[in-house]
C-alpha cells in the first residue's frame, strides 16, 4: 500500500510537473509568437522606413540633377544670347564698314536689317518698315519689279537704278538681289546697292577714248609682261595686215619689233614691222611703262615712217646728186677755165722781153693768184664730193683726208684699209667719209688729240669704220650732248648702220660705225630695214 501510494503520489507529481511544463511551453510559444509578430511588424516598419528613405534620397538626387540641368540650360541660353549679341554687333560693324548698302528683307518685303540708307541722300530704313514705301519715287517701279521676280522665280536679279540728285546731276546705282529659301520656300531676300556713278563716267570716257584710238592714223598697242599684244587699234591692224582675231597670237618677236628696253620709260625707237604677207615696214615706236592691278604693261604708239624715210632719203639723194654735179662743174668747168687762164698768162710771160722786170713780176703775181684759185676750186670740189673726185674709192678718200689733216694740223693721222676689195656704194661711202671726217674733227677740236687712227675692215657680216685717238676722251652721255656725234649717229642710221663709242686703245675715244654688208650696195632710195642706234 505504501509503495502504491508512493507510486500514485509520484505519478501525480509527474502529471503536475508535465502539466506545469506544458503550461510553461504554451506560454513560451504564445510569447514567442507575440514576439515574432512584433518582430515582423517592426521589420515591416523598418522596410517602409528604408523605402521612404530611398525615395527621399532619389527625389533629392533628382532635384539636384534638375537644378544642375536648369542651371546649365540657363548658362547655355545666356551664352547664346551673348554670342548672338556679339555676332549681331560684328555683323553691324562689318556692314557699316562695307562700301555698299546691305539689306536683309523678309518674305513680305519688310526691312529686317540695313547698314545704311539705300541711297546716300535718302532717309534711313527702320526695321519692320516696307522697303517700297521708304525709297524715292524714281526707284519704286524698278525695285518692286525686281523683288517680285526674286520672290516668284527664286533667282538672283541684277538691275540698275538711275536717280537725279537735288542739283540735277545723274547718279547710277547697281543693285544685286538674292533670294533666301528654306526647304524650297521663299523666306526673304538680300539686297546689295553700289553707287557706280564715277565708274560709269569713266566707262563713258573710255568709250570716247576708244573711239579716238579707232580714228587715229598711228597704231596703238598694249603689251603685257610676256611681250604679247593684248590690244591693238584698227590702224595697227592695218599696218600688219591682220584682224582683231589675230591679236592673241601676235607677239613682238613675231612682228620683228625690238622693244628690248621696255623697262625704260618714255622711249622712242625705230624698228621694222613684219606684216602677215612677209613684207616689212619701217616704224617709229614711242612707248612707256604702265603699272596697273599689280601688273606691268607697255603702251606703244606705232607710226609708219616708211614713206617718210623714203622721201627723206630721196631728198638727200637729190641733194647729193646736185652736190656731185656742182662739184664736177667746179672741178671740170671753173677749174679747167682757171687752168686755161694760167696757161695763157704763162704764155704771155714767155713772150714779153726779159728786161721788162716790172711786167714780169706783175704777171707772176697774177699767175700765183690764179694757181691759188685753182687749188681753192679743187679743194672746194673735193670737199663737196670727195668720193666722186677719188673715183668712188672710200679708202683712197680717207687716205687723202689723213694726209691733208696731218700736214694742216701737224698731227699724226694714219689710215689703214683692209677692205679695198669690198664694193661700197657711193652713198654709203659718202656717209662713212663724212662720219670719219666729223670724228677726226671732234678729236682735234674737243679731245686735243695728237694721234688719230682711221681703219676700214670687215668683221663677220659688218663693214666697220673705226676712228681712234689719244685725246682726253668723251664725257659721259656725250652722244646726247654733242651735235657732231649725233650727226654721225643719224647718218649711220640712214644707211642702216649703228654708231658706238668706246675707250680707245690709244687712251682716248674710239668711234665705231658698223654697216651690215647687205646694206653696202643698196640703192639709196630704199629705206633702212633696221636700226639699233638712237640719233
């Protein structure tokens, strides 16, 4: 019983313990569930708080980005406004410095921009005003028609407007209108106005001068740096036998013109001009340099002097023939008559008694006087035509000249001729003789020479006459200053030759006269075909 009661008490104690443990377990579970529910609630609240924080941070970032973007846009806009104002200022400054009037027009013809009044004495053009309403009545019709054409056809138009100012003077304005299109639609136009009054006046003067050039008898040419003819008037074209279509193919070398000194201003030379048919004309060319538009030109006035030279040479030829005839008359007529008188007087003297001493002395005086007259007649005839007296021998005439001058002035004048076999025409020989005599005279009178050498020789295709002395020499530019030297150069030019002044091997001056071999026997009435000297 005791054991049973103890077992029951133990069982009851165990049951109470189990019930107590179960109660405690259920309480713990309930408490744990409450704690878990609270934890879940707090976790939900934490998640909500975190989400709210994220949204707040996002909105804050978005606000910052929006503020930065707005600031950037405002800065760009301000920069663009400043750039637009600067560009507008630059445009207005450039337009104000432009010599032309510049206008920007809307599609309806209203003025958007203008740098100055359309016409100098017109009123200014305010922005937004209609251009047609602001221009003078004289220009309305032409301007309206041009702007309508630009708007309708969307093409550039150029037109002129002529106005009368308050003094009644005529003024010319050149207008250029250009359309402004966008996607094929006309949205406006630009207009440029240039006053060309002065240019039109110059053009009218040029037309007048061109007509004058067309009516000139002298040829006028304009030569470029390549020595090509850019312009020639009708007179020059007639000289060469060509037409205006031949101008571009013409050059100075092809025409035979020698303008080798085109860098010299206001120069005049004589040269040959070769026509298209191969014939040649003698021309005098006066030309000078011209700098225009950074290019160098030469303006030449060409005068055909072929006929003038032919007439000049013919007159000189007539004079020479008359001089030769007079020389012959003096030498063969008067001289022979005086010789006859002298012989008769000699006969009278031989017939008179020897004791008449006074008569003999008087007859001797008469005979001496007659002999001096004979010698004077011979000298006169020789001076008039020395080559004719010496039977057309230039070397013999120069030798006699040297002998006469040596005895007369007591100086050494030597003559050496290596061209006796060369046939020289009478006219060329006469001119060379007179050139030599003038050169010797200059050496004696102006150079104080005591030795003079006269030489004749052939060098290549040139026949040379050389006169050298030991005098003081010739001053610089002596050719232009001395009349005698200019006469020598001119005579050389007439026979187609040249004259050159050098330093002589004797220490003084050497004058060289060169004549082409082809000119030695040319008849005197033919004009010379070349000229390198300038008398």
